[in-house]
């Protein structure tokens, strides 16, 4: 193909044609309906959160001598991304922040190519504390835990 | 934006995500928007197979699939020489830590890259934007997809983004997600297309 040739199309999208028909749903109603539809998945979501934390513990437990390589970090990142989605979707605010902290730390390790298991283990303990089904933390305790996680991130150069 | 109405009944959608639960979450959201049951697949290969035999009006895919990165699948779709398949709107859901995928997905021809966790508000606004904005498609020797000269402006009807999305890619406005940074800068300084 000639690199200099540029073609411009104005495609007729079926999505646009359908969406523009009369009737339909307002944004507010659509979002309300979606939230309602999601709420029926909360129980399954809670179970998946706990399973995901368990899976991360399993992955970390296999790391030899507390040092973790990029393949392990990638596996943990995949789980942690999933955890962020679930925590935010079901409005677990502290869990969401702790999971993002975990992701930021993993990302920093990924960038530096050097992973230390200790701060990750601490994050996993925090995630357990904040997971659904655990004894709820008081607001102050939750803040303290998140502050400690922030200190850890700072120590390891994870900017987030 | 609250008065915007979308009639999504009859819209055929395809959701591609390796994780069963995430697929179900996105499917529930779009059912709530009024679309009938989406088709759910877990890999790029399954998506290709579905697209070879069926038409869809919207494709929502995860940034990293088990058998391919999303740019590979997007490029395959865009290079299919059979409209409307090559023009279908594609929304990529990028993981919290997968920002490095954003440019690749954009350059492969994605309409939008949305950072997870995706909210019903965020997803609805992106679908509304795709459905209501007349964005031309560009084909060159190296690119086929929506025009990337995409202004840093609000969606149609002033739909707002989540504030968290604004820093999803470059720390710039969400519009910059799909626009060359130099062009956005030029436009901010008063330039025009």
C-alpha cells in the first residue's frame, strides 16, 4: 500500500442509528438499572475477592528466598488488577485503596526489576483485614493501616 | 447529560475478557443500559471466530487477553476488508496497571481506552460518546481506525468523565488519550485543525 495515500471514511454505524431512535433510557435510569443489575452479583463478588487474595498469597508463597521475578510480579499484577476492579465495583473503599497501593508497589518493582516479598506480604495482610467477611475495621484503624501502606510505598519508591 | 436518551435495544455487543467474573460484571452493566444479552468470549481467538460469522455493533475488550494483546485483535478487526466489521466501535478496558497498553491500543485503532475499575457511569458515557459523535475513520498504510486528531473536549452533551480517568494515561485530559500530544498542545495554544 502507498504510505502517502490517506483515505477518510464516514461510516454509518448501526450503533449510532439504533441509539438515536425514539424511546430508550435516560442516562440516570440506565446507570440506576446497571447498579441494580450489579448488586445481584455482590455475593459472588465477595467470594471472588477472597479467592483472589488467596490466589495472590499462593503465588507469593512460591517465591524463593523472598525475591520475586518478573513472571511472578506479572501474575500478581493480573490478580491485583482484578481486585481493584472488584473492590471499586462493590464500593469497598479501604480495600480499593489497599489494592491500588499493592498495584503501585508491584508496578514499582516491575519497573526496577527487583521485587521484595516482605512489603507485599504486609499488603496482603492488610487486604485480608479489609476483605468482605472480615471483622470491620474502625475508621481510624483503617486510616492507620492505609498510612502504613503509604509509608511502605514511599520507602520502595512507588509513586502511585 | 442527564436528559440524554439512548435506545440500545437491539444493539449486538461482544465482550472479550479472560476473566469470567469480569465478563459477567460488564455484561450486567450493559444489560442495565438496555442492551440484550451480549456475546461473551474469553480470548482473541474466540473473538475472531465470532466476528467471522456474526455481526456486532460494539466490542468491549480487555487490554491484555490470554492469547494476544488487545492491539493485535484490534488491528485484525480494522484490517478486515468487509464493512461494517472494520468500523465497529471498540472500547478497551485497561487494567489499573496496564497504562503502557494505552498507546498501543490507540495506535491499533481503538475508539476509547478506559482505565479499570470501570463504573456504569464511565461505560455509559463512552458508549454514548461513540454512538453520538461523528468521528471519521482514517486509513493509511500504517493505520486504520478512528481519527486520532481528537480534540480535548467534553463528550457530546457535555458528558463528564470521572476525575480519576483524567490522569489515566499521561496526566492530561482524557481527550488526550487518543490524540497526539503535540496536536493537543497546539490546539490548547489556539491552533486549529
